[in-house]
C-alpha cells in the first residue's frame, strides 16, 4: 500500500488532514518529534468512528501502536511520538467529519490541556479556560474560505494573558496578546485563516467566539478602538497549497448621519509580488472618497509568491467629514451581456457578474429586466456557480430566476445566498426575469478540470439481498450489474449540505464520458430511482469536492426493482420522531429505503393506508429471501406496532394505492406498550442479512402498560448460535426476575436469533422504595421504581446518595430503566435540580402533577418547582456513549405572599406584566375566565427559569395548579383558568426570571386556535409564521425597550388578510387596528415601522410569513422607493402615555434622487410646546410645515404617505 510522506520543520505551519486523507497510510517525518491533534466532527455520534484512525509510532504500519484519534479527543491532549516519525492510517475507511492536525512537537511544550472546538457558524460560542499546571490551549479550524472567525469578548483574571497564534505555536506565529488592559479597546477582532490557537498561561479566562460577522459587531466603529487587518492566510508558509490571500475588510456604518471618525493606521508587514496590491479607502455614504492609499510590489518586494498584509488601526473622535462608511452595492445592474460566459485564461479565479459584485449584497435589478446568461463548459471540465438571489416571493410562485443544467433540467430559485450549482459539458444557463419583484441578483463562476479517471469498482447482482451502499464523496465509482444498475439516494440529515449534492453527477456508462443522467439532488427530488441503460453506471463528485454530509447511495440490480414506480431514500433527522413518509403506489409498487448510518435501530410506530407493506432487511428481492415481515393494512395493524427493524439497509415496499409510515429512532418508542394484546418480534442485528456477520448482538426490552403486570408468550423461531454466543430471555416483576432462560445451542454458522412475543393479561403493580449505590465498575445502578421519601424542611434528597450538586454527574449503567415518583406534601413545594447529559439512545422524561411531560437531553442544575406530585423517568440504552445523571430535591414550605389584585372584562384592555414583584403574587379576576399568554425571556438562557413561575386556578397559590410559564411558552396556546380567577407567583426570589405575560378575558381569545408570545432575539430578522388552516391565529410582541418594531418582509397567501393591533385584540372590536394588509398591499406597503409597547398580529384565513426586525438598519425603512406607501405614528398613538416624541426621515439613497411625497395627516393632537413638523428637503434647501395647538397635554399623530 502506497504511503504519502510529509516533512515537518520546526516553527512551520501545521499539516491538516481530513478523514479521506488517511484511507491510505500517511507518514510524517519531523525535525524533533511529531505532535498529533484531533478536531472531531460536529456530530457527536461520529466520535466513536475516531477509534478506527490509528497512530503508529514509526515510519510504517508495522511500528508500535501509539494511540488513536479517539484517545486524543477523549483525553483533550496531544499525542507525541517517541521518535521523529509516525504513521496515521484509517484501518476502516468510515466517512466522518474530523480533522487531524500534525506538526513538529518542538513548539508544543508545557501544555497541560489542548482541546479542539467546533465553533457554531450562526451563534456565539462561550469558551471557559482554566490553568492548573502548564498551558491551556483551545484551537479552532476553518475549512471554508468564505467563513471567518471573530473573537468578540474576553474575560481575564488580573495578571493573566490570552495569546492568539495562527498556524502553530512558535513565537513568530503569535498574532496578538490580550490582557485586562486592552480587552475593552481591542475587541471584537476578525481572525482569519485555517488554524487559530488560543493560549492561556495562568488563571482563568472566558472567550466568546462566533463565525457570524453581524453578531460579532465587527464593522461597528467606536472611539479608541484598536485592532488589525490581515490577509486571508497570513502566517501560512505552505506556498505549495496555492491559497488565495485576497481579503476585504470594512469598518463603519452604512446609514445616514453616521458618527464621524478619524482612522490612523500603519503597515507592519506586506509581501507583494507581480500585480498584488493593498488598497485603503475612507469614504462616506454618498460615495465621496476622502482618503485613498494604494500599495504595490514597488513599495514591498520579497521572494514570496503570495499577498500578505497586516493593518493596525485606531479611531478617535474628529470633526472633519471622515466617515467610516463605504457605500457598497447601491448601483444599477449592468446590461444583459450579449455573449456567453466562457472558460477564462486563469481558472484559479472566480468570474463575477455583475463585475462590481464580489459576494456581498448583490445589486438591485430594475423591474421587467430579462436576460438569459449562457455558461459554456468544455469537455472534461465543470463549472461551480455560486448564485445569490434576494427577492419578494410572488404569491403565484412565478419563476423569476431559473437555472437550466446541461440536460436542460430546470430548477426555480426564489432565494439563495451564495448557493452552489454545477454544470458539465456543454454547460447550461441562468434565466432572469425580474418582473416586479425587487430582485437582487448576482453570481460567480469557477471552472475546474476533471481529475484523472481512476474509479473504484463495485458490483451488484440479482441474488444478493444486500444493496451496495456508498458515501457520496469525491472518489469516482464504477458500478457493474448483471442486468442494469438502479440507484436510490438517501439525503443528508443536514440541510446545509443539500446544495452540494448538485456536484454529484451520475453517468449512464462505464466512465464520465458517458451520457449524464443528472445529479444527486435531482434524483432525490424526483422520488424515483435512476436506472442505467446498460450494465454500467458511474458517479463522481465534481471539484472542489464540497462536503455532502451523510448522503448515501444505494445501488441494486434493476431486475429486483423494475416493478417499483415511486422510490425514495429517507433520512431520519430527529431521532425522537423521524416524521411521516407518504407512499404513492398508483403507478406501480412504491418503496422507501433507509440506512442505519449511526448503529441505531429503526422503529415503525404508525402505519395507515390500503394494501400490503412488505419489509425487507436489505433491498427488495425477487426471491424474498430477506423479507422479514408483511403488514396487511386493516383495523388489526396497530396491534403489531411499534416494531423494531435492524440491519444496515431497510426497504419498505407498498403493494396498493397509498400508505403513510411513521418512523422513529428512539428505543423508548419500541419499549413502551400502550395496551395488552400487542404482537411483534425481536431479531438479532443482522438477521436476514444473507451472509454471516461477526457482531450480531442486540439488547431489547419490552415494558408492560403503565402500572400493569402482563404475561409474555413467545416462541423461538430461529436461533443459530456458534462458539460462546448465547440467547437470553428474562421477564421481571419490578426488580424481581420471574423468568430467565439462557440458550447456548450450537448449530450452523450464523450468529442469528429471532423470537416472537405476545403480551396478554392484566395485574396492577406495587410501588416500593430502594436505595442506590454505585456498582463495582463505577457506573450507577438504579431500581425500576422508587418513591422519593418525604424529608419535609430537612436535608435534601440526592440521587445517587453519594452525589451532590458540587460534583460532576455520575455515569449511569447501561440498559436499564429507572422511575422516581415524588409526592409533595400539602403546604410544601419541591425545588428540583439535576445535572444531566443524556446519551443518544437514552431518554429522560420529567412529568408534573398535571401529566405535562418534558424531555430533557442536558441540564446544568437548572431549577424546577413542583407541587402535588412529579415523576422522573430515565431509560438508559445500550450504547457506549454514556448517560450521566444526578438530581437533588428539597422540600420547602409554600410562602404566604402579598397579593396584588387585578380585574378584567370582555371590553377592557389586556394587562401586561413585566417581571414579578418580589414576594408578591398576582391574582386576576375575569368576567368569564382568565387567559394568559407567556413570552420567552429577553435572554434565551433565562427562558428555562420560567419554570419557577407557577400558575394556579383560583384566588391564591394553594389553588389548583395549572402549569408553569415555561409550559405556556412552549405550547403556543393561551393558559386558561376553569374559574374566573387566576394567580401567578414566582418561587425562589434569588433568581432573576425575566417573566413577561399578558392577561386577557378568555372571551377575547376563545376562537383562536393558536396564540404565540414572540420575543425577538435578533436585531436583523425575526420570522413569525401564522397558519389559519384550522381557525384564526394570532401572535403578540412586546417592546419594553425602545417601543418600536419593523416589518421588513410580509408574504401572504391570496386569501389572507393580516390585521395588526396596537395592544391586544378584543373580540368584535377593531378600534385599535393600526394596519391591515392583503396580498397586494404587502408588496407596496412594506417595510413599515410600528410604535407601540404591545402589538398583535391576527390572521383569520390563509397563511402569513411576517419577518420582524428591531433595528431599522436591517429594514430599509428610511429608503425611498417609487410606489411605496405607509404611515408614521407618534410613539404611543391612542394612549395618554408621555413622551410621544418621534423623529422619522425617508429619502433617496443618492443625493440627486428626488421623489414626490403625498402626505395625509389623519389625526393629530398637540399641546403647549409640542409641535408637529413635516419637512421636505432637496439640494436647494428644506421647506418645513408646522402644526401646534393648546388643546391637549400630549401629542399623538398618524400620518399616511405615498411616494411617486
């Protein structure tokens, strides 16, 4: 086997490998010793695959075993060779998403802990670092050149330093040092490149990292700010990699009347050759350039072949007209090009259209602009198209942007942000017809030559029950069949990877010169199999080999699948509920195939339809040798469900017109039994597989219905056991085993076993109390049922008994079920907290007194309050990943709070509550019943604390318990009392809960099928969906901070009318309606600003997508446009609140743009010194109109405007 050899020099950049690079042995020769780091993938379940990547302590695979990537990851350390060479090899080539970082060990000394971190692309990642002995290091890696990392904040202990390095840990690779003296002025900071190391030498530190430029506030200027700019891969010395160093930086605000700053900077280092250059520009938002600095190779000359620049800057307040603003992408689109886009002379660069669009916001094209962009691709080449489209989606979904590939297959695009499309010879086209949709449009092209054709062969036969399953990655595959090749594709679970499936091309023949059948995404969307015309099919991913996630290709001989009409590959995204799959058998047999890509089972939980459903372990076969069961869909089908299916590939085949399947991946769905009379079977992992498989072991358990004992009847249908394998069956009554049988029968050569069971009989169980101790191996065992003893007002109860909240949670032993029940005495409440990390095949369910359940996957001592009774139900699966769990219960006396009394009726305004008063409860009396709508906290991390606020059906907190505000937020329905009174109280006053809720008389919400409380956590975008298919719906927003919000986008169905109220909506009373939108108005009247502390969005019919924003900079509210209409109001229109002051400005983007404004002042009250001023400004001056009065002691105003 050929090995690739790398040489590692001292102080040089690291070598980075992905999973495919180690499918063949990789040898590293270092100047001293070799240091190996591992960055695992983002999918936790893939961590176990790291065991297959072995590190050998020497120049080949015969060298001593040094460790695995799994051990590096688990120990949070580096692996260092004993000599100067190592060999890394994946002994089983399994697809995963990890990276291996290798370097000379000389610069990796005195490190006690080094951890790889996958930073979330869209959130802010908080990292805590601490040093006990040696240095603590966190490293991050970026594989996508379009993504950068931002360090947004650092918290340091006095005297501590945080150092940041690029590419390695030598002194010349150190970029910056942060101390308590500079963290306020030197952050946020953009950190580009492949590898970043964050090094802490002493004390503790907290870092905030993100890949989202807007959340980082990188472009925000402020007085005294310091920082630096670098080229894309500064400090990378691997010139042979040919990395593009181009980089663009922008600091400032793209708004009118921006703050003025002076920028000071100096060049620290710049290696420029040939035509490379650095540009520094300071301009304002009317495109006046105030300063321009252009540096070329004549100023800086070295022997290097790449562009490297570092720019340091600081900002101070200054009175000159220097604005840190560059107005980009506010230009008219170019004319439609008269010629096609052809292969350029330099294929290493992107070709952009329009040529002044470089990947940011594309230009706005004029209405009714038509153009067909032809893109040519020569034989042996492909083109990667990066398309951006931003438009108002028409309700008739008419196609304004269409992409036609080389086969003239059409794909309509309504929205795209740098989305990738691919053509091969002879190319394709993009059709643009803007109509009147306000389209922003642009694309980039990059041509790539095919790699050398060296396919991996594969074969499929009619007699083989198991299909050939392959990952959709870049290696070309050549598949040969006895008759013809059938291909079905199981898509990736992650939506992000879907676009890259267009790069996986399928060819009808033995190589990629054969006719192209299409790409993988087309096959998925068509819900059918792709079939070769002959015995060969070839598929390959086009360069530059983007990740395709867990996309799998299922290949079979067409003789077995030729009678299938509709054929789908199905991926389970959410293990607890994979969703419903609909099958259409009107054109022949219908089939779906699933793949066991994460060593879990699959569970059929529901089945409905007409006809027969056959289930195959593997693919459909004409012999039916691998058929494991069949269901005739009738009234008795439900007694055979849920059912577990194992194996690697499973195929469900429908004979009949229609069927709907519900699938799940949680073992709890199989273990639970809802009623007696259930039937089914248990099978080993590879039963019906067709060939022997060494590890066919499995573990299953079936529970009787809740609080019942049941009789289990079973028959061992088939048991082929060899060696020391065995089949064990046990039945227990609580903790007592009432039946146990183990068989070691030896026959045949397979590790297979299968048994059938039938549940019958009914007996009520008894509850007992047990104590808990750790088992011999350190993992905790628990009893099946436990009553938590009542320690009223004394020491808390802990599970396990040796654990407390200051310790890490202990590991719970595998394959067991535990249930705790706590009865809370009258006059007391239970304070419950837990430390939990629940494994992928395990389930933790917390149920309150009213039977409302919450599934918990992780918890770090978040508090719960319970009254009456609660249960803790934990099922631990058999997987190695491990479940850790410990909890604490403390009983406290219910306090006697002061009560604040309120009353409401059908016609009164709603009551709005912002946080609860300390030690006070709120009691509301209604005319009919009391309705409560809850809102998430202003801070996402505080929303779980809403579990501390309880709601009671009556005049005090000893009244019947209804639920918590946390439950009210999650259910999207109002919480309603049965009586005319409701009491709300927040327990545990030490917590800042941040509870917001609205109280109304039930009369005003009784017809609503859904009521949402919306808290917008984003300044730029907060989408709200309304669907009135089942009846009227509403959503409410609160604006306690600045009192306003914006609609930046509104999509309505043709039958929808959206009404917007200031305050809460009242039945049969539209007096507080501020606006109403139909389909046509949504096109001309958006964006729109709304002033008001509370807003209600109400929909009676159809559907609506309302995209809200809190910051006008993200809405274009201030930008004039021909035909736009809208209105302006004072801050508290319709109320007597003070102040009412507002200031609004709407104008053109260019200084020479003029518009005709039609203004209609429909309502105005001014008093004393209050004045309403309306001004119109042009280049020649400003004309003002003022209105004043002495009638009212406030000013409210409603103004409608129309622009022409």
